[in-house]
C-alpha cells in the first residue's frame, strides 16, 4: 500500500505526487516531480471540494481564498491549482443476489456512461465486483470494450463483502499512474461477509491516498435487516475519507447519482503545503476553510504520516 509522508487527501485524495514549489496555478502537470522526492522535500497535497450555502459546487476560487490548518496550526499554501487533475478511479460493484435483474442492468448502464461520457479522457480506472468476496474484473484501463465485456459478465449471487472489496482495491490504487485516487462503491446491501472490520477499513484508508464515494440503493419498503444497506456505515467510510454517500431509492436513480459524483470530480481544487511534521506514524488533523464567505470545504479530517515508499527512479 502506498505509504504517506506528510501527505493527505482532502475530499478527494492524497495525490500520489508532489507539487512543484513554484508551479503556476493554472498548470496541474506540476503535481508530480521526482526531483522533490530525491531532495527530501515532501509537499502535502490536498484535494478539496467547495460548496456554497445551498450545496452547489463553487469553482474558480483563487489561492488567496483558502486557509489550511494541520493540527490546528495554519500552514502557508505553497502550491495551488483549480484546473482538473487526472484521476485513477476504482469502481466497485455489488453482485450479491439482491442485485439480480433490473438493478444489475441499471448499474451496468450507469457505470458505462459514468466512465466514458462524464469523466475525462485522461482518467484511468478499474472494475472490481464483490459478493461474499472481491472479484477483480479489469486492471487499469481506458478501453471501453474491455469494460463493457466485464460489466456484461457480472452474475449476481451470494452475500456482501463491501469492506473486503475496498481493502483489496487499495494496493491496485497505489499502483496507478494518475495523481488523484478515488473509489466509487455501488451497493444495495449491508456488509455480511467481510473478514475486515469497519475499524480495519478506517485504519487502511488513513494510510492510503484514496477517497471513497458510495451509492447506496435503499428502497422504501421493508426488508430483512441483514439485507438492508447500512447507510450509516457507508457515510462513516466516505466522510472520513473525504468523499460522500449518495442514497437512492431505486436503481433507476443510479444514472443521476453517478452524474453528480462526476461533476464533483471535475470541479475540485488541489492545494499543497510543506508539513512541519516528520513521518512519525501519528495521526495529524487537517482542516481547510474558505475566508470571507459562507462557502464550506468538504474534506478528509486527517492522515497518518508514514514513510514514503516508491520504486527507484529510472
């Protein structure tokens, strides 16, 4: 799992890369610079989503609008961009028996549109299905034919292991080539089969640069308690990682839910600062605020600073 040194994801991601110390705000390519790693300088990169008081996305804000705090101490912002930075995205689809029929059909259609119509051609993604265990369906790809064949092959059966699926996806996320990292989970049931606990998952995400979105299919009728989606657990996972949970009543609504997530991924800011802390293995809180307005930032609340491990530079 890619370790973090003075890095954190906020509403989005601990970028796998470093920001150039003097990179212009309009040039997102500067988020990956091997010279800074070799020199020992680490820049904590933050992905932030800004919302107005009515919950609408706010774009185009300047660097001066933001304040960043680590462990309640304000940090100078050294790097900033409001341009879109490419993302490596894992899509995790529930194929437990309750997803049979129209739900899996709607999920296939929503995911195909999400990846190929709503995201950017520079993005990359993988698919993982899960029932009582995770099933990797593709590696990193942008090939629509490969994704469509994987989606068509999904056959719902068995229980639900959401926590195991997220944990198992993290090493693949760590091997991506894009700067941002995110996971989108689509499920209609509570976790009934994972070996990993909710606490295990929280711990893993604190040491990863991944943020998580979830779409919970929660119909209004009565269901057996062990099959009803656990919206509260999903909200805990997504909020602490910097993402959020969408709740829909039917699979017909998956199309709109994925569109809202795509809009958010396309509208985020990236901010960088040099943390005053070494890789001490401790939790450090993070807060980003907007000055002078009622706008708010939805963001990860902290990270564990652990030594950075990377393949040797070529």
